[in-house]
């Protein structure tokens, strides 16, 4: 789930402003496991806190829910099924990319239909513009929007832009907005380049870092306080974030395997999410990023790649990973049906993985070693949309080394960290 094959929808403007953190009691008994590397701990997701109060936050409300298969309680029951079964007036569900029940592949959705289990109308909101959301809200009669989707912490993962579009519509319609927060599975550290003006699209609508290091609740606060006013819209006066209990920014998803639910078809494991901000950059090349294998974004290669790539990468001594020479045959997407040489990126220490550093070194060495390496699309335009500017592709084409490329975004990243600090809800290293 990154570069939409059918819709590179350019954002029409900026937008977001001030949030109210929901004063929910911390007495929820249902919990899910999430550990700091090497040190067990317990977290309680926002959905479980809300459910523990019998969904009282939605009492007397007509609710529209933006969610997918990750929107579950600790017992794996869908929040929509649980709400509907406990008397919450769920008037509509809005399905993002891959759909409410998760049956669609990347760049696709399930369409608008009636959910057979609950009888609730599910609106296809993938690729929807703000006017579309306004129409959905008015047609369904909702007065409250609930957002609960597991993000994976990368700017080009489209669920946060679904939330952004819905927030703009909520501002226009005066609709209440509730975020049931979940941990960022790759941790709370911001890394990578910041999206620059002129490179807005469906995989990045606002100027945030590629690895933004925030939960969706924190992003909602930031969007509300900063970007809604910038778009000429009023901040949401009724924004609530039901926080995760027990989460710290140094916690990562690979320690929480038992509760991992695929956020999208090509995000099968917590390890995938840790590598994704870096290896998904191969979407912009003619190399396979592993779609059509059982290890997307961990297996990377092309028919022209041989053993030299793994050897070159292992010589770099990159923290937290090792590269195994690998051969695979994708069953779909790029290089479908062709035998590809390449690498399997193995995580050896989840707490030390720097996905953007890993991905940059991989790209630099692939371009250096193989004349067959090429950009996908018009002169690196796709890389511009993914990385956030023309700079990455230009530097790679000019023969820059990985250190030069990663150093080039330090200043803008530092500014982003400073600009977002006041909207953070959770403690730990930023």
C-alpha cells in the first residue's frame, strides 16, 4: 500500500488544529501485549478503553466509523460488530484502501455495499476528496466520526490521509471526531525527508517526515492545530483522542507478534513494517519490492541482480539488519513470473533498525552495480512522490553516496520534530 496505481490524487491544500484529549478512565481490563525491546510491558489500545465503558463516548450519537480489519478489541472482535451489538447507533462505515473487511489489494477498495453481518452501509472512501466525505456524512446522517485503523508510521501509507480527508469534512460539517489511538508499530522516532510543496499526492498530502514517528492520535492533534487553519478551515472544536495506555515511544511492533493483524495485504509481519519506510522506496524503481511473495518489502530484487548486491550491502555493517542473497519469482506486480535475484533483509536487532538508512544504501548500491537499474515512471517522478521532493532521485542519479543523501534532510527533519513536539501524547525518545 503505497503508490496508488490508479489514483495519484493531489491534495488541494493544507489543513488541521487544537485537540481535546478524552478524559477516559484507565480502568479497562482488556489489554494487548506490546513490549519494549527485551523488556515486557502491557498496553491498552484506545478501542479497549472505550469499550470498557460500554462505548459511553458515543452515547446518544449517530456514529460513522472509519476502520478496517485492524480495528479490533483485544479479543479480536471488530469494533463495529461490538458497537452494533451493544446498542451504539452505527449509521455508517467508511472503508479505506483495501476495504472495511480487507479483501482488496493495493490501489483498490471494496466498493459501497451493505455489510451482511450488521446491515450497516459501508461507503467506499478510498480516494475520496473532501466534498465526497461531506456527501457521505450528510447522506448517512452521522454526527460523530470514529477513526480506528492501525497505521504503520510511514507518510506514504494511505490511512492517515483517509483520516485527514475526513477531518476536513468534519470541520466543514461541524461533526464530532473521535480517534481511538493505537501504537505506532515502528516506534515514536521521526526520520527521513519532509514532503515539499509541489509533491503532494494521495500518498502524501501534507509536509510531514517520511517516518513521522507519531500515532494517529498525535497526528490528528497536529493536523487539527496546524493544517486545518492553513487550509482555511476551522479547527475541530470537538476532537477527542482516546489514548493508548502504557505505550512509550521506544516500543516497537515486533515485540507484539501475537496481536499483529495485517494492516494491508502486503504488510504480513511486524518486521515488514519496520523495514517498510526504507524498502518501499523500491516502488519507484523497476525492481520488485517483493509484492507477489510471502515477504513483501523484505525480499527486494530484479532479474538483473546477482550475489554482488548482498555482499556489498553486508560490507556496510548497517545496524540491526543483515542481507541474505535470495532468489524469488513474484506472482504479481513488477517482474511477475520472472526469476529475480536480490536480497532478503533480515532484522537482527529491531531496536537498532534505521529503515531509511537501509533503503538508501540499498538503492545506492543497486544503481552502482547494475546498469539495468532504472526509475519507474517519468524521470524519477514516483520517487519524488514517495520521498517528498525531486532531491532524492537527483542525488542518486548524480552518484551521491548514502551518507550524503541521508544528511541532506537533517535540517528539515529537525524542524519537523520541533514543530510537532507540543502535540505528542506519549513519553519516550523522539
